[in-house]
C-alpha cells in the first residue's frame, strides 16, 4: 500500500474502509453508519495481511451488527420509505409525515420539543441544571456531558428511538453533573432517579436504526 492512506477492503460480504493513522496505536474496527459500512484504523507499518486477519477474526461481529444497523439500499427519503420516528416505523408522505429533508427537520423538531418537555422536569427532580443542551449529529454515542461547564450534547439520532430511551439518555447525562465518572455512586444515583434504566440501555444497544424501502404493492 505504498503512498496509500485510505483504501477499501472486502472481507466476507462486508466493505471495510481502512485508514492508516500516524497516531493509531492498535487496530480498531467500528461501524460507520454515516457511510453505511465499517471502518478500520491501523497504525503505520502494519502489514495488509495482518489487517485482513484482524478483520476476518471479527466477521461474526460484523455480521451481527450489519443485520441490525446496515441497509443494502440507499434511502433518499422519498414517499413510501419507512423510517424510525420515536421508536416506530412511519411511512414518509402519509399521516402528516413529511418527505425529503423536511422529514429530517420534522424528526429533529419533535426531538427538541421532547427535550424541552423533559429537561425542566428532570432538572427539578435531580437538583441539577445544565448550562446548555446542544444537539449534534453523533452516530457513535447517544450523548455526552462536560461537567466542568455543565454543557450537555445529545445525538440527533435520538429522534429515532422511543421516548423512554430518550429520557434515559437525558437522565444519564444530567447524572454526570453529579458524578462525572461511571462509578458506583453514579450507578446508584441512576437507579434512585430512574429505576429500571438498564432496560432502556439494553434496548438502545440493540435498536435497529435501519430505514426500510417502500412496501411492495
């Protein structure tokens, strides 16, 4: 791979984008939902054969994740496509559901409205206050918190998931204003404020985000 920094490798039935990074210390494989594929980073000097063996060792993991989260077609948000909205599949162009980029705007506004509803309730219950809540197009994590500044970031992808899961993520990030790490005190607080939160975390980890093509007539 002389002079190549990024290239594509096919392993099993999966397309993997391999990137050589000067600051990488080990081989790393992740799902890249934005590109609807897998991405692998590798340190400089790692032989291609070693990268391929590494990917082949993780084929079962890729198969499982692809079945849940990757799609074989490219959605264009056209009428008839089925997309997730608050946990359920809705059909674009029906029952007040928009099409095209308007659907993305509609879904984002619904998420923001839900957070505006939930935020004051949970801040009062928990005795905390976020300095700011921002939405970001994060695909690898649901949220993040900066305890020092009190700022919380939430993934726009939360517009796809059920209300209970959105509530769990919000409480999780607010809890970090009390306990910055994920130690015993943090988990005890989560259980005190939101009993059964583990069920929402489990649902999120297995949640199928994939859109579906128009139903056959």
